[in-house]
């Protein structure tokens, strides 16, 4: 084993983060690695912070402790439990993957990277992470923390994402055969703590003597990133339609953004265009008691665009505005239980605007 690996693993043995899905060096010897936990955490951690994931992970594992339990759960319940974690395609792939593993693999996750990549929601990074963390395989695990450590360690000045080829080659040179999973997690922990994005603590780093940019005092300038293009700004409308202490919610089309989630009705905005100002659902014979355009805008940022929604509140005299076809897509939800609807963050923000104004006495 190389000096670098020995130093890093010694650091990990003393400083490993205590995470609910991890079996670390200080864990009880009776506690065994659970591949289901590794898989679930890795899907949740895609583009999401550890602190944000922990409560979701704990709820999911309490409600659905293994692949087979998750596989038979209702889609709506899983999507509602995921609400607020974002990137909802992950949740849809989570459901598909659990059912394939349950049906085709008898609830046991495959160990081979190539086999793992065939499953929904598992790409190169996730396959490597699962193979390494769950099964102890030597794999090249590359997340943002590891990329940062490697670019600083070897002074890789090519901007990301082009630098990934060089990073992978450098990583392949240093990953040991023994304790490969611990080595990857040690690098992740190092990147999440001492080798942070800003103000890296090079003087406390266990591999400082081997780090090129640490020795030069230039670590904070790495990794080099390509200039990002500004996100386009989209606009649209959403409606709070209320009757008898209930609000009208709709289930979004499976193929749309936030697909399969409950939401307020909107005007068809998406990543490519603004909304057209018209309700996307057909309502009949609305008899309106009150209508109000809210001043506050709902603002939200997605991966590839930002969105501003105007919110309109409508209070109805009657609730029979849904035809038989619409009753399959819409539901009158008790306002007092709105927190249980599993609304994605965008629409939860709209609800907050409405409830905040109600508390201020604005009707």
C-alpha cells in the first residue's frame, strides 16, 4: 500500500464521519454493511448535501427497510415522502430500480459495476460507489469532493468538466486494492472537511506533504472550473383554488417536470418556455366568490433554469367544477393537512405565500 493510502486511511480511522448508511471504522463489529442502505443513500446524495439527505434516509428506511418493501409501496406515497428533496426523476428511478431488484434479483443488489449500470438511476459514479462501499470492490469513485482533492493533489489545471479524464487517470494510480471503499470515503470526508471549497486547511491535512498545490499555497484555486452560462429565467402562473377549507391539487403528468407529484394548477411553464397564462386543467362553470393576485412572486431555481411564478387565489362558491376525466387528476385537499400532500418545494413556496398572507389578515 502506498504512503498516501496509508496516511489517508489512518486519518479516516480517526476522523470518519458518523453517517447512518455507513459502517465506519468505529462501528460495532456486529454491524454489517447493508447494500440497500448504500444504494438508497447514494441515490439521495446525487446533487444533494449530506445534511439534507439524513432525515429522508431515516424516514425511508424506517418505512421501507429493504428493496422488497419499497417495491410494493404505492408510487404516490414514495413521491410524497421524497417531496422537498428535489430532482424528482431520482425518485421515479428509485421506484423502478427497487421493483427490478425485487423481481429480477430477488431483492439482492448485483455487485458488478456493469450490472449495476443497467439499473434505473445508476450511472458511472453511483455504480462505482455501490460496488466500492457495499461490496468492497476496487472502483474509481469520483464525486465533487474527490475531484477537488485530486486536482489539488496533482495540480490538474484543466477546467472541469474536461478535467475528469485526467482526474480519473490520477485516481486510478492511487486507489489501493485493500480497503478501497474506505479509501474513497476517506477522500470524500477529506474533501468535505479540511480540503473544502473555500479556505482549505492545508496545514491540518494528513497528505499535505504529498500535495502539490498544498505545498505551493495555491490549493484554493483548484479545481479550475469553466465559466458557467447564465440560467434562462422562465415565468408562469399558479392558482390557489379554494372551497370550504379545501384547496384544489392536481397530479402532474408523469413525463413533465416534477412528474407524478401533487401540485397547484399552473399554466404549463417548462424549461423551454414561459407559461401561457391559462390554466392547464379544464374547469367548468366556476362561480367565484373572491379572486386575488398576490404581490409576492414564487421564485425557484432548477438545474437548467430559474422560474418566477405569479400566484392567484380564487375562492369558489361551489366545488363541482371537475368533470369525470379531471377527477382522476385532481383532488380537493384539506387546507389544514396541506403539509401531508407531499408538494415539491416550488409549490410549497406558493403555499407559504398564501398562508403567510392569511396570517397577516390579507384575504
